[in-house]
């Protein structure tokens, strides 16, 4: 009788029959990739379930799935070159010696023929070097932009970035996960808790919004509108492009801010570690917009979360203080 009562009491908590979290994440990442993509995976959650789906269930046989960590081993490179004869390995292994190759060389050799995506790694990352932990990569030749759950590698020799297309590709690739979330199927962390695979699936989902918001803001600061100052040459569409870029960043960070508030209202821990960064980014967007009240609100929330005294904290503290003076008319408004 005691065993029966234990089963009845704990069954709902232990029942995993409907748990498809890892499968959903991996299927979304694979099935939304462009045709014939090469995918460099970094991390067990990214590589192992995806490898199972491709080998055992025949999902996306056109995709070449590689482990970024295992590429440094000669035995893996031999196995991968046999399994994926269309992938060019420009050396014995991914290793900095006379017989090895760098990711820079790998990209140069393969990107003209096939799309390359990174799945996992250190994200969000300002540079490819940080994303892949490979110091050989030159930002003058390649950059990355989020593509759903992965990051697309793009050559700087291509046409200037079409932000509208980049954002549309990202949204299309993430849509299955968004629909899954809307259906209430994202894992309930009250059941699974921290440091579980389900917890990592949830974090990967929300990280996608942070990645695209971060990338859009970074791209915004490099667009020609910063130097055109309204005197655009014929054919320049910087006003549209900059507006689109900022709207992409705004949507991503507002989604995270709303998620933060929802988890808080449910008494749950927020499953992403960027609460301060989210409000810092929204404050930056408000500054670009010239929206002083929104900038003050967002950066005040950022300061509430950041208790350290780093340089950025000090700069924003001064800006917030000045904004408060401007709000009462004690200081002239200075546009960003």
C-alpha cells in the first residue's frame, strides 16, 4: 500500500511520457536549416540529439553535422571526411600546427559552395572568435547573424547586409519553437528545476531572442546612416535599413522583458541571465529613438539589477541623473 501511495503521489511529477523538449529543440534547429548546410555544433545538447536524429531517423540527410570540439582529433577528422565527402577539410585536423587548419581556412574553403552555421558555442558573442573560441577568425572576412537556433556565417565579400531578409530568415527558423511555446509546451521549470536538460532547452529558446537583439544593435551602429546625417546619396536606403534594424532589436528585447515580467508574476526564476542586459539594451534603443522617458525607465531598471561599479554602470548612472534633471527642466536636453 505504501508503494502504491508513493506512485500516486509522485506520478505527475515523474511522468516523462510527453517530454519532447530535446527532440523539439533539435528538430527545429535541423529542419529549418538551408539546403546542404554544414553545421558546426558546440556542446552536448546541440550535437548528440542532432546526431541521433540525422543518423537514426534520417532527418535532413543533406546536412553535414560536425562537432567543433571533436574536429581537433585526427580520428574524428578521418571519420568525418569519409562520412561527408562533399565537405573540404583543409588539413588533418582543426589544430594550430603544420598539418592542421584553422576555422578561417575551413570557412574560406567551404563557404563558397555550402552555407555554414554554428550551433551552440559561447553565445551571445560579439565576435566569431568568442563564439567559436578560434582566434584565427577575422571579422574583416566573416561575421555571424542569428538564424533561429543557429548562427549563420556570412562573408563580408557579399553584398551589404539585407537586414529585412536576415530578420525574416531568423523569424522563419525560430517559428516552430515560438508555436511550441504558444501551445504551452515549453518545459515547466517548476517541474524540472535548474541544471536539467529541460532547463537548457528553455534557456536556448530565450537566448535566441537575446542573440538577434544583440546582433541587430551591433549591426545598427555600423550602418551608413550614422555618417550620412540625412544627406544620403542616390540609392542609399539607410533610413529604412536603420529603422528596420532598430525595430528588430526592439522586438527581441521587448519579448525578453515581457518574459521576465511573466516569470516574475508566476513566482518563478527567470530562465535567462540577462535581465540587466535586456533593460540596458532597451535603454540604448530608447536613446537612439530620442525617447527620454523610456530611456530613463529602462536604464533605472538596469541600475536596479547591476550592483557592481564598472565603467558602464558609472556612465549610465550619470546619464540617468542628467535625465532626471532634464525631466524637471533643470538641464537642457541633449540628443543622443
